[in-house]
C-alpha cells in the first residue's frame, strides 16, 4: 500500500508542477486574471494533497487500512475538486461547458476534508492508545 500512496503522491506533485507552469506561462494570455487565480487554486490544493500522500506513504504511524481509505479519498477528491476547477477556469477554451458539472467541485472538496479528518482521528486514537500504556 505504501508504494501506491507514494506513487500517487509523486504523480500528483509532478502534475501540479507541470500544470502550475502551464497556468503561469501558457494560460496567462488566454484566460482572464480571475480564471488564472482559480486555476492556481486547483494546482495549490493538488500539491497540498500530493505532500499529504508522500507523508502518509512514508509514515508507519497510520495503518494500511486507513492509508487505503485516505488514498481513495484524496484520489477521487483531487479528480473532482482540482479537475473541475481546471475545467471551470479554462471553460472558454473548450467546447464543453464545465459549469454544468460545477456541482462536483464541493463534493471533491468534501472528500479532501474527510481525508484530513480521518487522519486526525487516527492520530488522536493513536495518542489515546499510547497514553493507556
């Protein structure tokens, strides 16, 4: 499981850097400044969660089952949250109207919040277990 988590973290980090560079250089002349800020929000959250996965995959504090749940929450959350933000920010450049699927952005955000909440609960549970010993 650790290798899957680390690979996804590295992939999300890599693509966040690529998308960030694309946004800063390739999109600057094609979209409005507000759209570029929106695009950068998607990149920023993708990178935050790449770092989360790299930490998680390197940690022995969190068990495999919890890692797997967080892995899927982050994967689906980033696809829905950042993916929809990328589409919405570049909506005027495509034939597809991403505003029709804009409702998935908060669903993705909710999944990302749940991943952090699950990690917090796991840390608190581990702390309580250590205190008992």
